C-alpha cells in the first residue's frame, strides 16, 4: 500500500471513529432520557403472601408456623401482610396488591404460587417470622449406685434476633421452570409461546436461564433494598440468604421472603405483636419497594 493511500485510510478511519463516538455518545445520552419516558415497564401488581395459617375446615395438610411465648407466627404474618397491603395501595400509586391469604386458614404452597403467577405479579413478598429450634441438653437428675443419671431435655433457644431476607436458590429446577414456561411471555403471541414451551428445546433453555438469572438478580437487589431499610430503622439483621423454598421456587417473578423477626425471642415477639412494630416493618418494606420500583421503571433492562 502506498503512503498516500495509507494516510487516506487513516484519516478516513479517524473520521469514522470520531463520528461513531459522537453518535454513540449522542444516542447513549438520548437513550438515557428516553428510558425515563419511553420504557413501558411498570410495577403494577405486588403479591403479598402471609406465611402459614390454621388448619382448614375441610382438613388437609397445613403449615402452622412457629410459636412464641404467647403468639403464633401465622397470626402475626397475616396482621403484617394486611397492613402492608393497605400501605402499598395507599402510598404507591398505580399498584394493586393481591393477597395469597386473607383468612386465618392456611393456603397450600401451590395455590399461593398459582395466585401469584395467574395474577401476573411483578413482585412477590412473603411475610414470615423466624424461630430458633430448641437446644437439646443433658441434665443431671440424680444418682444411682454412685453414678450420675442424666436425661435429655429440650431447652428453648431465645438467642435469635432481627430480620433475615431469603431469596430463592439458583439450584431450583422442575417446578419453577414450569412456572416460568407457563407464565413468562416467551414469544410475541400465545401460539409462539406455546410452540416454544418445550423445556428440552435449547432456545427455551437459554431463555429460561436468562429469566432465572434476571429474577435472581432482581430478587437479591430487592432483598438488599429491604434489608437496608430495616437496618436504617435500627433493626438487627442477619442479611440475605439463598435458600430453596417451595413458595419462592414456584413463582415466576422477583421474590423475597422477609423473616420479620424471631417470634421465640421475647423482645422480638413483643415488637412483632405491637402496632408500632408492625407499622415499622411495613414502612421499611414500602420504602424498599418504592426505591426498587423507581429504579426498575427507569432502566430498560
Ligand atoms: Zn414461616
């Protein structure tokens, strides 16, 4: 190549690079503003899930939850969930809340996630109370023929305190993938979605994995925001933990399970049962959701 031609090429290329940089900067700047107005994504439906419940009149399996000295997790979760529903609908414009349980009776896990998925929830927040299992200790009860006799006794462990955010473990498989296949909008129309609903199809697998990762990331982010609000209120926190949990494994949306406190810790139990305590918990969750919503509605991701 001749020097002249080379020079021309270099000039040409630099002009191109400059133009490219200029336009990409411009378009970046405009996408940034565009996303604020043009991105259609809005958080419209929040599923609030009150953990546990009483045995149903018709019978069947149920999950009574943990117990404190004088109160039950299933009652505390319902009280907090109902306050949370009212607060979200009052404080966050354009958002409706769907409750998975409104009566004292337990609702099966599958029904809870069906309610969430069928209502196309944008977020799923499950309310629970934590409790530590009893310790087992050996206790001397007497002597026989010069030997000490022991018995094993169960002793309550009151040492747990504060909040803990649980998000679903990434190792989740079958049921959640089915929920994603059923509820995620794969393809532009129902027919297309129907055609791609084959978990063995590599394209479906890629899309499902992308969704799983996206929901996992969003769940962790929401959990983090909620956790920060609890800490800001001065609550002790055990942070975030990933765990395999049926109710979270079956929901095809960002989901967080909030352990609002230890019901078998006397201080936490009083807090969880008090109006002030419940309102403080609800307030922290609403603030966290507001931040999450604002961010989610401003990004194109
Ligand atoms: Zn629970």
